C-alpha cells in the first residue's frame, strides 16, 4: 500500500486536489465500479461504468484485502478479544 501511495505521489496523481491517503486508496481498490459493476437495489448493472481493470486483477486485490482484514497475528496465541 505504501509503495502505491509513493508512486502516486511521485507521479503527482491527486484526488480532489490532495495526495491520496490510505483510506482513499483502500476505498478505490475495493470499489466494484472500476471493474464495470454497479450494484443498486439488489440489481447488478454491468453497462453503466467502463471496465478499467480486469476481473483477475480485481479478484486478486479483493482476496489480498480480505486476507489482511484482521492484520497479522500469530495463530498459536489465544487472544481474549479475537473476532471469529
């Protein structure tokens, strides 16, 4: 994530006049609109937004985000407040 943010800053890519922040980039990476999908009222529309990334790349990023959802932790330690 920090590498991507550094590259965006180096190339002077801005979001609303400011450098990208972690949360902004995270929301961009999770947004299905960039994959050409729009979900509204239980309907999926595929012809509203142009697809700018491939399905494979979107699914790879999505799985990476899901695997990092709870951070890095050791499996053999019992956590008192672990969410299952």
